[in-house]
């Protein structure tokens, strides 16, 4: 038996190749099928199945693209009511893989339809040796049950049953291969460790130490981190069947003169993927700024409208091949091109530019002593509770899309996060809503504390 893991940073997604003698299955595939096809070829396997644990909320699954390339059948939870051709599976279903047997257990909680796959290596014995729990059990955490409005308590109760009455009855030596690791929003405190065992989690997973059902439910339904916007649409896309990558728009360079035509029509958004220092120096008015090197897939899925065409403003054209797959992972499929020559060529064409003043933590400290500047902290409420500049206002950066009206356009606002990247996203949102007196704090709280200002009251 062979298990190969495929990990995607940013969305912190793990998918797997499970191989037997001459065949293999792919579990919870990402959207791009190529890595799985290459890995199967390297191992000498034929892909004979595509297994989904649930309707993923945080990314677009690759089951249809992989099926098109391999013709392997797709196995998905019966309760998911998927609209594409598939084999529905439920409690007790069995899938054969050479000398391995894969049994299905229903493990609702993170989602209502969730299942897990239990693998027994029949040539070695009759006890389970591997578990693919999807988002039910992580290393050091469990799947969050609060993604369905009005159903958090019901799903937390179901999750308790799935964990304590099913998964934790497996033997301690059974290896666990979850669908996510640290950095994912599908849990609260996932470990950076990418696999585990039932015994390890039984002993060290803090959530599993909560034996009282009511306390477990309370713990899993209060003070959970915010969930990105795309969590509310990816599940349904995965149920219906994602658009095949081969049918998406070819990405073309668009000259600045044609960009103006798109902007006048009002159906297009500019997504500037450069770092905050470059964006602050000069950008096309109305652009979103999301740094392609900082949690790009999740952040774009959170705020970029999926129903509008997207034009990219990039630092270099060769970055496109890296950026496009990250957008496709969260269903941002309407990318029609990138600005030929970037912001530099836009400026050479005589077009209007905008900018955001970037300041150091030392300049921020001087402004605070003058008390003429409002500090807007755009980190999460949890980060804000841990430490913040006294008197600062906390609005999580995605919420500024609707809460910008709580701020005054006439007041100078210094926007701060942990580094300067999220605050630049926030500045781009405020700029789109008519704010001009904005300052982005370079280095954020990391620089603030390193500069010796952390003990200021």
C-alpha cells in the first residue's frame, strides 16, 4: 500500500493518492488534475477511483477535471445529492482497491453529508490501517460545524457522535490523513503536522479531551474565526460540478487603451497582485490589492466578486502562470487577461494613477502624539484582543466592504495589520468607497513591536 500526499500552501489543503498493487484512487483532489496523473504514472498505477469526503467549502474540487482525463468513477456521499454522474456511497459501502478494502463511515458534523474512508490492507491483516477523515478530524483540532446558518448546534452534536462513537473506536495504530493543516479556515487551531494516528489524537488533541457533549457543542459554536465569502458558494459549485478548466477563458495581455474600454463598461474589476509598497506607490484607481504571496487564494475568494470579469495588474507577466491556478482554486474563473506592461505602461499611456501613502511605525508614533489620526486595526477580533494600540478601532478588513460607513472620509486614518499586507487590502477597499486620507503602516504590528513601541499605553 502506498500513500502520497499533495499539499497546497495558502488553502492548506491535503489530497492523497492511495495505491494498491497496480491501481490507485485519488482522495479529495484539488482542481488541477495534472499532479495526480503524473504521480500515478510515476508509481505505475492506473487511477481507478476518485473519492470525495464531502462538498468542500474552501476550494473548488478537481473531481470532474480528473474524471475527464482518466474516466475513473467518482465516489461521493449519497447525502450530498451531487448533480454530476457519480457513485453515491453511504455507511457500510465498500470500495475495492487490489489488496485493500476501503469502507465508508458517515461522519456528519463539519458538513451534513460528510463521510470518511477507512482502509484495511487485507494482505497484512483485518484491522484498519488508515483513515481519510476529510475535515472531520485534523491534527490537533476538529472540523468546524458553524458553516451552515442556523445549524451550528445540530452539526456540533453530530460531530461529537462522529468523533467519539465512530472515528475514535478505530485502533490507536490507525494512521490519519486529514484534508487540511495549519492555515485552513476549516478549523480553529490546526497543527502544522500533516498526518497523525488515532492514538496520538486520542492523547493530545485538545478538542477530543472534551468528553461532555454539551461542553463540546459550546466550545465548537462560540468564538469561531470568521469564514470567507467563498465558503458560501464553493459547496454548491462542487455539488453541481465545477466548470472544466479546459473550457475557461484564455488569459491574454490587454493594452491600456483597451483596459479603459472595459472599465467604462463597468463589468470589470482590476485585481492588483503586487506587494503593498508597490501598490501604495502607484495603482490604477479602483483596484483591489491582494498580494499574490500572502494567502492569496483565500483572500481573493473572500472579497473578489465572482460574477465580474477580472483584469490582473501584475509585477511581471511570468507571474500569471502561478496566479491563475490560485484564483481557480476558489472559483474566481472570469479572469480575461492582464494589463500589458502593468502599471508602468498604464502610466506611460498618460492614464490617471492613484496612490496610498505608506508610513513607518516611527511616523505612526509621531502622529499618535499629535492625536490627529485615527488608527484602524484591520486584524481579526482575536488578534486585536491579544494586543492593540490603545484607542484604535477594530474592523476586520473584509468587513470594510459594508462597514466603511462607520468611518469618516474627512479624518486621516492610519490602517494597520500584522505586516502591512492586509492593511493594504483594507486601504484598497476604502479607496473604492471614496476615502483619500489613508496611511498604510509598513511592517504593521510586527514592525511596531520590533521598533520598541509595543509597551506604549
